[in-house]
C-alpha cells in the first residue's frame, strides 16, 4: 500500500504525509478520534463557520513543521532524518489527548488533568504499539531532547501550534484580525546557541503575530457569547455527574457513562487502564447526543439547561474589570429562584461568577529572541518600536457574571 499520501487542506493547499510511520499514526483510532472534536468548542454559536476540528489543526501544525525544518536545514543547521520524523510526530500528536469540545470540558469529565498529560499518556501507549519508534518524539514533546529548539517549535511563544491555530481559526471564523504572516515568520527562523530565534527582518511579522493572538482571544476565544455557551455546557455535565453520583440513571454512551458514574481524577486516571480506554472513545458526539436526550429529563435543572443550549437561549454574560457586587448577586439569585421555582441548592447552575485571563506573550515562560543584524539577541518586547508590545506580557484578568436571560 502506498502510504505517501497528500491531503488537500483548505488553509495551506496540499499537505504531504512524509513517512509510513506518520501515515500509520494518522490512521490510528486515537488520532482519527480528533475528526470528531471541534477545535473551537462552542464558538460556532457565534461564528457559524467555526466547525474546524483538532484533526485539521494537527495536520496543519505538522505541515508548518515540515516548512520550518526545511528553512533551518537551508541555513546550514544539521537535522537528521530521524530528528525530522520525530519532530513531525511530536507536533502531530501534541493535541491527541484533548477531550470533547476541546478546552471547554477539560476539567469537567476528568478532574485535575490537563490535556497535555493525557496526550503524553497516549503517546506512551502508541510507543508501545510501534515498538519504541516514538521515543525521540516523546522526548522532544517533554522538552527533554538535548536540542532545545525542537521543543520550542512545538511549545514556545512563537511556536507552530499557535501559528496554525491563529491562521486556521481566523480562516474558519472569518475574523481577519487573526491572519498572520506565518510563512514569513517561518522563513525568518534561525538557531543560535541551540535556541530558536527570529531574524530581525521578521520583527514586524512577529509583532503582528502577538497582536493577532491578543485580538483573537477577545474577539473569538473569549467572546462573551462563546463563554455563555461553554459555561452552559460545563454546567450541564456537572449536573449530569451530580445526578449520576446519586444513583440516577441517565442516558449516555458507554464511554460517557464511565465518566459520569465514576470519580475519575488525576490519581486514578494514570493507574487504571480502563480510564484511557474509555476516554479514547469520547468525542463531541457522545456529549451532544446526550444533551438532546437530557432535554426531556425528569430532573428540572438538567432539562432546563439542555433546553437553553439546544434553543440557543444562553446565559446573559457580563464581563468587567471588577468582581460583581454581592448585593447584585443576591438580587439576581432571589429573582432567579422565584422565576424558575428552584431552591437555594440549585441556584449555582443559573447564577454564578468566574474569571477569564488573556496574556498574549509570556516572556517568563520563554522569550521570543530577535537576531539583530549585528549578531546580538534582543527580546521582542525590547527590539520592537511598538510602545504597547510590553503590555502584552501582562496578564489581563476580567470577571464574568452569568445568569439566566429575562430575569
């Protein structure tokens, strides 16, 4: 069988699958599951075109890795075929551990576990299946490979993961603020002292990349209606888990049932193989099929929440710099209780607060170093002549208040 396939991607055109091992990994059920997990969770309720998947994103990031490695090799940096394949696999599998609706339900089904930890567990399982051929890729993913720039290409401040999702999410949502000059940034990549740097000629493209990331967070990822939809989905799953823990039988696929009934947390998830087996069968379809059925639940709270989501009658969301005043919360809670006829115990499903944060650049985590024409290195915030670029290194925290519309 010919495994040197090409895929027609709407963002980049034709993408090549570079090796038989990469083809076999893409064909594996762990990876194929990403076809059924939306990259942007509930964003489609605001931007109807935002139906791109984690599968799209992983293939796009893999394509950008191939472009980046070609650029670095053309500048005289030695990269072996084994390293090239390992870096390709590392970025291909970087999101393989995402659960249904991506980040929206990350801590709802499995408590206290980040998707990166599940990705690593899945990579280890795949490594066993493929007789240790993913070992170098796993070391790159974990940041333990001796050539650090490989890890920076996957997880850094100007990595190929962010480059693809900004470009791709902008394409599918139609939000032009996210469009970046990914090809120019990649062509300006270089390596100094084993660290990834961007040549000075690419400084304006990097500035645009950072600003685009900030704008996409406020305009897409943290749009208040997107927050309303995602918070509603979280509350639905919380209620379903609460009812299941009390012994109430709810409709669910076997995989979802496993996580509704069991207390799966960061301790037991990695100790008992059954949890990963069931998690690897979960995708968006499990959740939404259940939501449609739960609309007719005998439990008023679960039924009401599902009706709200299915009819797009989402929470009213207010975003502010200050926490909501206690008296306002108290008034909303009393009005909601009277309007819906619910008790104090269930009010938290209909009136609640939370916080959101946005940080476009984190110099503490890893710098974006600019290689100046004189050979010196300078952090992007200092090398840039944009006065507001340093402010992107500051975490912006906002408070949100969610409550039922019409109260």
